[in-house]
C-alpha cells in the first residue's frame, strides 16, 4: 500500500467538500474565537498562579471546545470521540489537526468537560451564542413554544428501600462505607411515567421560537419534576410574538395568570376532565395549536435521530446539565447552518 502524500490528503478533503461536509459549514458560521476568553478563564490558571512552566503545554481552549461540540453533535462517549478524531478526516479538519498531530485522549476530554460542568458555564456559553444569533438577525420571532423531552441515563439497579432513601435525600443503608459503589450511582436522576411506560433520567425543557426553531432557553431537571414547575426558567422577554404554545400539561389557572401578568397570550392546549370532555370547538382549537406546537418536536427529533440520540452517560445533575446544555448548543449551531442555507441574509 502506497504511503499517503500531501496531495492525496488534499484530494480527500476536496471530495468531502464536494459532498458538503456539514462540519465545514458549522466551522464557517460559528464564531469560535468569541468563546476563548470564557473557556480560558475556566481551563487555564493565570500565569501568576502557575507553579512552573515545565511540562506539556495545555490544549488550546477553542480546540477542546470544538471537541466537546463534536461529541454533542454525534452523542459520543469520551472514548468514542478520541477514536473518531483519530479516525475521521472531517473531525481532524474541524479541530485543525494534521495526521501527524497528537489527539486529545478520552481522559483529557473528560477533564475539560468536568471543568465546564463544575464552573456551571455551559449555560453562559449557550447564552453567548444566542446573543450572536441575535446580532446575525436571528432574533426570537413569532412566539414561544414550550416542551420537554425525557433524557435517559443508564438505569440503576437499586432496591425499593434504597430508592426510597435516595428520594428522601438520605444515603441508603450500607452505602456509606462503599465509596466506589456510590460513585457509580446516579442519585439525582428520577423515575417518571409517560404513555404508560416508565423512564429513568432527566428532562430537557426548552423554549423554541416559532420563526427559526432555535432553542432560546432551556432548563434541566430530574425526570419527575412536573413540566409546569419549570415555566419561570423558560419564559423570556424579547420575542416579537406574544403567543405561548404548550401541551395540556402546562395548562392551569396559575399558568394563565402568569402569562397575563407578562402580557403574553396563552395558546396552551385545553384538556378534558372526567365527566366534562372537550367540545368539538375545543378539539378544533387544539388541532390548530398543534400545527404550531409541532415545530418543537422537530428539535427533539433532530437531537434524537440526527445527532446520535440523547442518552446521557454521566452521573449526577451537574454533569447532566453540562451534557444536555452542550446538546442544545450544538443543535443551535447545526440549525444556524440550515437557516443560512434557506436565507443567507435574514431580516
């Protein structure tokens, strides 16, 4: 087998370009350098605090951020992202790496994500990119659509008594002297039921603007928290439309009053009650609302099907928030590419 030369590699990249490599398009529309100051503030100690300049230089902050975005775009584990960066030319090109360059290993990826998670800065990075979207003309338009999606995690095999203790905020009997066991147990995730099926994990609640199908706000909680309890985290000012769409789980007198206080118009589905089913007029109104609300399902569908699924392999709320937040951020980057194709010059 002949050794690959410089022009062979160029030809490979040219072939990728001919197939419209999506990572090239993402790289072109995302202002990576705008994130550098925030990232370096988390990942690099000030020179005055560094004990020595000896040893291997730290990885470039933007390169590591791109690695985390790649992981979120394809829902890859840390071991998988290391392998894929070594294996795929498109991944190497996004990171600016050549065949001869070293690649961040799985432990390094974990450490950098852990730094972001503990600093709680993924939401700030998400907000920073949302500001960039607005400056590019993609302001929130047409109203707000609220919805939630269950994010599964690997199931813990706990006894009934252990789960009861966890829900009560206590340490189950026999766990205190087994730190290795505790470190592998997610005590923040919860069970919930949907359509008669049990699910274990967290919930990704989002506010999507009707016009652009961009995630404008998000909130991460355990799966058992009722959707209506996260509304204050999701509703936003600045959307050009006053309408708020959501399914019937969000409808209550308290919710209606909250929307009126904010000069927002309820487009929330109505729900029937025992002995008082919905009228045909109410059913027709719900169908009309569904034609708008379905746009949020496109977001969750893209994350579940086009972005490798939503399973979170981390343990604990802090890490789950970072993983889910990166998923929402990566979705918005991907969506920006699509919007640019549709209309390169938004009004």
